C-alpha cells in the first residue's frame, strides 16, 4: 500500500513515510493502554470511590483531553509533511511526542497510585495485580522506546 498526496497524487518522500511510520507504535500503545484499563473496569465490579482529591480527578480528566489534543495535533502535522516546511513539521512532531511523555508521566503516577489498587485489590486479587503491574512496566518501557524513536526520526526529518 502506498500513501499518496490527495491533490496532485505525488508519493510521499521516504523521510515523510519514515516519520509517519515512527508514530504508529506511539498511537497504538496509547490506544492499548486505555483499552486495557477500560476492559478491566468492564470485566469486574469496581468500587465507586477513590482516595483521590477533586483536583487530582479534575487533572486526570483534563490530561486525558490533553493527550487527545496532542495526538490530533501530531496527526494534523503529518497529513502533508512534504508540502509544509520540514522544520515546522519536525518541531510539531517533537513537541507533540514530548508533551505525550510529560502527560503520561503524571497520568501514570495517578493511575498507579489510585486506579490500579482499586481495579486490583492486593488482598483479594494478588495474581491479577502482579500481572497488571508487569504489563504496566512492559507498556511503559515500550512507550518510552517508541516515543524516543519518534523523536530521533523527527529530528532528522527534512535534513536530507
């Protein structure tokens, strides 16, 4: 399958394809993370309370929206990377990926400290708790590797 530019039907440059391709693992890992939490919530009855304060709940909701906005911004930046100033595309992608990492660092602290213990009470579901903690560590490592790879490819975009 080839990616084509809609107006004049030119093929994207190899650098543009590499840049877009480098973001696919980032997008897929984010989708996987939210699906995993959602499925776990649906799978079992979860307590309707948490020890989070109102500010933390608000921030959790807002950060989810910030993650969505950052993803949309990056998608917009790579829609036509060969016809927009390469420096602009490069900076937009690098900034978007760095924002995602920042959002997820804080987001994951709240999830790990408040949501995971609610989903997997250690005293009643220790096996699931350990499984999810291992999954969570693997996901975090994969996410950081994918974002680092995207930043490196974005840094070289437009230099050739």
